[in-house]
C-alpha cells in the first residue's frame, strides 16, 4: 500500500493571502461603486467569505481551532445581515419600486 501523505501537496499560506486579498478588494470595489442593492449585498458577502477563508487558512496553518470558531460567529453575523438586507430590499421595492440606492431619499420623512 502506498503512502498517500507524500502525494498531498500543501498550498502555501501566501497563496491564500493573495486570493483573499483579491476577493476582498473585488467586494470593496463593488460596495463603493455599485448602486444596485442586491449587488452591494453580494459584495458584502464576498468580503465576509474572503475573511472567513483567510481565518480558516491561518487556523489550519497554526493548528489552532480558535480561528475556525471565529469563522462560525462571522457566518452567523452574515446570515443576520442577509435577513436584514433582504427585508430592507423588499421594503425598498414596495415603497420606491426600485432597488437603486440613490432613490432611498424618497423614504425620508
């Protein structure tokens, strides 16, 4: 029987850092320059997921499960953000008949 542990290639931590930085920057550009609420929510989720991936990579690299526990709490916050964001989106569509961020001025008293 072959030893498969020598066949497993470990991805260096630098590759995770580059990937997560790229994903976070894509999400940041989407949040700053887009006006569609759905795209902004998706970009925020992309930013959360890039941080989660980086925390998981550091946690596995240092053999410390604390990072993975922290990822679990970030996922709970992301789920709450989706619920609140979608409810705001439904109210925007109902009141303004659009999901454009610039039209939120109509919702003021």
